[in-house]
C-alpha cells in the first residue's frame, strides 16, 4: 500500500486506503471529512470529547467514518492502518504516532495531506509564512495585498481556513497565503511552496522540542523545494543560514528584508518609505516605492518587518507595487495584537495578549517608552533574562500572574531589581480586575499599561483571545464605561 499511497492524488481512487486521523480539532475534522469524501476508510481518534467533538463525531459517522473519543481512544494504532494524519500539536513521542513509525506507517500532517490533494489542473501556489512571531499578521497582510491585486486568495493553515478545505474548494483559489507552525512543518515531506519566509527564530515551544535547534530545524523546512523566493530576515542571521541550507528548486532566489536601507536583492526602508530593491529591473541603482511607514496600521518595528516580509512574498508572485501599497495601507490586524483600549486618567491601556512568548513580548515592549508590563502564564520552557536586560529601561513596573510567573520574577530580580513588581498570583477569581488595579497603581500619567504576557494563556484562560477580552473588560470597568 505504501507505494500506491505515495502516488495518490486528488482525482485518484482512495478506495481501500485506511486513514487514521489523530485528533478531532479544526484540522482533524477537515482531514477526516475530506478523506471520507474521496473514498478512504477513515478512523478518527481523540482522547477528549470536550467542546464540539461529539457533534463533529456524529457528522463524520453519518459520512461513514468510525470515531473513538475519550480516555484511551488513542492508546493503540488500529489494525491495517495505511497512513496516520495527525493534528499538529501531537509530538512524535505520542504513543499512537510512535506505534505508527515502528510499524512503518507514514505519518502526515493535515498540511501534507492538503498538498497532495491540490487540483493538478489548477494548483493554487502557496506563499508560506513561518517564524516565532508575526506569522498571523504577516499572512493577513499578504492576503490583503493579494486581494488588492484582484486575486482570489485566502489566509489558510495555522490561521483562517484549514488547508485541506482551501485546496478542496470547488472554485479554485488563484493563490494561498499560508501560515505554518513548526508543529505543522514537522509533519511535511513533499510541500513545495512557491515562495516562503521565516520571519524570526526565538525560544518557543521548548516543552515540545528538546532544543532550540530542533525547533529551528522544523521552521527551516518551509524553505525546502521552494520554487521562486526564499525570503529571510537580515536582522536574524539564523534565517539566512536556513536558506543556505535548504534544497530549493533551480532558479529560486534569496531575498532579504531589513529595517535599514536595503542592498540589492532586498526590501527595506529608505527615508521612511518601504522600498523594493529585489523585484525591479533597475535594482542596481534604484528602488521601487511601496508605501510610507506612517501609512501602516502601526509604525512599530515588528509591524514594519511583517509588512516587508508580506510585500516580498507578494512581489515574488508578481503583484504590482500599487497593490502592495493598497493592501498594506488598508490592513487592520485582528484583535489582541497591540489593540489600543484608550486612556484612563492619562494612562494608556494596550492589549497584546497575542504576545505568547518572550520574543513577541519584547517586540511589543519596544514600541513604548514607559511601560507597566503585565506578564505571566505558561512559559513553555522559555526564559526571560534577555527580554529583561533589553527592556528594563522602559519598565515603570511589572504585574505578574499565572502559573510560571516565578520564572519572570526571577529574571526581573537578576536584571532589574529596582523595578517594582506586584504578584497577583495564579487564582482565576476576578484576576484581571486585580491585575488592572495593580497596574493602575504603578502607572503614572503618560505611561502605557501593556498586556504582553510572554506566555501562553491556557493555565487560566481558554485562549489568548479570552485573556485579552478579560483585560479589556477590566479596563472598561476601571474607566467606568
């Protein structure tokens, strides 16, 4: 079966293929749904029956799939499994996946399945984005640019539409803006993006990976087999080395982006203007103007970097400079990404709950001069010493919450011992009201109270959005609105 499986594509018969789908989240449901649609025998396994899983299970069983939910459901690989399609958060050490590898059963992610199910007659190219921080914003900027060009496009993958659903859409897309996490990339084997970018690499998910190098290696997989452009961050030499190490298609170019004046073959900033010296014929002695930094939603350095990366991928696809300008200047990010909640008694409150690791939190902190920083949650094995060393001059005070707040407290004690710290603990009872109240006590007029936790949220909240919503509600109560 393995030889036949490797050759199967969208219009082939999948009759006789026993596909085991591990996990019934968003991507797992999409994979199971479409595998049944193309004729595979599907078994879905998930240790949890929480949320809408039972409802999804009923739908899949109507379609002919077998579904097992609850504790012990994933303990044993079903007999005669031909392929396992895993949810991205499942590490390779998970018993079900370990059993598959030991039995010689291929393990794909939903991303790998999606690549194989593209329509060979109209295979929308993928413009792929990964990195520790900025992925979602960059992909959504890219989607805005592509649509400004008049292309049928959608943000898919780790954000927006599951990739299997995108490639199986009856009306083909012209091009896909694809966000890929390291977990998703780990389970890819044949994906060949038209162009790709690694935005940055910093400590993250060290509860999943043994080392930072292992994490970076999975990020670097996005460059494998790239056809047109490998876009890298000039300020992060590791991303350029990833391009050098990748096996790319003949003719693929390395394109840098920088916040400084760009060299030939790069995009950068010249006199406050985003400039392209990579995709114009006269790049040896001139640059194409894309848009002014001040026309972006935010002029914060990390936002400008994201815009340059999105522009580079779009320009590699042949998008006009005017469409890049129109897409970038009309773009407004989703909530919880440097969302300005307004002023209360001269103090500004900003929700960047999406800053779920130290690198993202530092990027956020660097956008403000004097900050009361709200931090804490699940650190996922990350450390905060570098962040505190760089940001300590901006800190008016710090309010800590969540399970791993002691990790941040220790870094502050080592590198910023004079900065006042209030620990509100790990209790969920009215925690954000206490957090916001403590921050207001530390702040002075002209300061910014910034929720940029540097940690994941699941110790106390359903997700980073729920954490940001709780913060916004507490700020509203503080202001009396």
